[in-house]
């Protein structure tokens, strides 16, 4: 059995992760931590029957775990990742602390890094793209929720040189759980209910450098995107529309064939048939990513639509998928939404 620990177990991503781990046939939970609820039983802090007592992050027995999941705020994870790795455990970080490979870019967006020496060790955990690098990895940077769908859609095309790297527009809408469990004026019920709003548009959202880093790696050239995130009056899910222009001579069939070749054997990627568009209800509480391609009207212009559950494929589900790969387990263990 794999012994797993979770820091930040009482947040939205932490709750989702604990639920998945509890049904995983190869995992035993070694410890759960919470800065806010230390000393209380897990079942007394959320909708669960699991009675383990929560400890503070400082009291975590890292040496008792084979793997430690960090469901902590950006900037707080890196110090605990260092402790976990020094104790001999593998680590999957669900924050942004190890997603950006360039320290200066990280510090521009997030501030001072507490363990910069570990950046070069981190594997970016977009499972379908970096699977081979995940095997035996000690530190995995779980992707952000907004980047996951668009990256899965665009990386195969950029690698194959099928679309232009300029004028990539990502228009995304997320449920309120993407903002985390800590309440704010923006996510207050009275401001979200019967409302729909854009936020951090332009180049203000912290997922911009992450998306650009991964797209640039696929295209082997610098890429600058236009990113417009929105807040939906729902709990979970991210629906993204991505506007792309194909290289001259590239047809809709070429783009579909690229997806089909890349994702034919992927258990969690569903390519929608022509005329069918993904919906959030189709992916809710699953680790699936549904993708569709639609001609935009003018020759060579297309709209890509992706849908994921931000707490599962966009966070905790993808983290468990990564763990399964790291330990040589069946990739779909404890996860729903795989192809029939």
C-alpha cells in the first residue's frame, strides 16, 4: 500500500483529494493536516465519515508517507515540499510554486520562492504530455485548473506546426470553487448569484505565464496569449473557448487527425464528434477532459471548446492520475470519467 499524506486537507481541492484517496484500492492515508482545524477530526470539518485527527503542517510526520500532496496557497507550498523530499517522500504540489521553471518569472507573479533549488527537479504534471517524465519523479507540479484544458487541446497542434502561434485567444469560464475555500467579496453568494463577470483580463491572471511557458515549449518559440477568465455562478467546472488560426493548407480534418493520433489511447480525453460541444454537466465530478473543434466561419479559423471539472481534472483528480503513473499503477485507479 502507498502511504499518502495531505497538507491543506480541508480546502476545496484537499476535500476532493481526500475523497479520491479514500476510495483508492492501493492507498492508505498516513496523515492529514490543516492550519485552521488542527486537533479536530476530519469528519467534523467537512462532509465525510473519515475520523482521522488533523494535525498542523509543522507536526506532519513526513517520514511516515511515501507521497505527500500539498493543497496549500501559492507561496506556502515550497517550504513543505522541501521537508517532504528531505524525509524521503515523493511530493505532488497543487499550488503554483513549482509550475514555472524560470525563477524570475515566478517571483514577478508570486513573490519570493522558498525553495528555488527544487525548481529544476519538478516535473510539470500534465499527465498526457509528460507521462514518461512522471515515472519515478520525486516532485511534481500539478497544473493549474485554467491551463489544463487549453494545453491539452493546443499542444499537439503546436508540436506538429498545424496552427499559428500568434493571436491565440483563450476565453474561459470557471465555477466559484476555483477561487478556493477562503471567502472573498468577489465570491460572496450575493455577488455571484444570478451574475456573470470577467476578472483579471488582459495580462493580469497568474495562469498566463504557465500557459505561455507550456505552449512555447511545444511550439519551440515564444508565445503570447490573450486570456480572458470569467466567474460563473456555479460551484465547479471550467469551459474554455479557444480561438486559433491554422497554418495555410491545414484543414479541419488535419486538426482532428492530430488529436485522434495523440489521444487515441488516453482514458480521460474525449474528442467530441463534429457538431457536438462539451458541456460542464458531462464532466462534473470526473477526471475527464472533453474537447471539440468547430470551424469559425472564415477559412483557416477555428474555435476549440474544452470542458473539465476544475477540482478533479483541474486539480485533485489529475494529482492522483500523476501519482498512479509515478508508482506504476493503473492510471485510472480511483478516478471516474475514463472512456468506456
